[in-house]
C-alpha cells in the first residue's frame, strides 16, 4: 500500500475516531473502512508466536494510533467455506 497524500492517514484516524473528516469542508458519515489483504507468514507462525503478530505485514503508516481504532479483525481462515 502506497500513500501519496501525507494527510491521508491523519484523515483516516480522525474519521475512525469520530466519524468526521475535513477536506475543504467538514463531512460527517456513518460508514466504515474495510481492508482486505494477505499475510506474508504462515497462520501457525503468526498465531502461535511471541515474535510475530497478525498485524506484522501492515504498512508502516498504520501506526499504533490507526491500529487502536480497528473495531474488528476477521481472520479469513476462520470463516466457513461456502458451498
């Protein structure tokens, strides 16, 4: 993930914290972000390790302030397969 606009992360943080963002004018919304991605390590390595965690592959821009605003992490391997 490459972020070109340096204000993007701060706008995301503000929006995730209070549902508002400003880019010329203030906007209010009742929506959420959804991030989809892959992990670079095996599930066993991440789940059973003190050295790694599930968020190890997040971009550096997703600092602890962004991670603190996550409401849910849904591991895909725990979702039953649809038939």
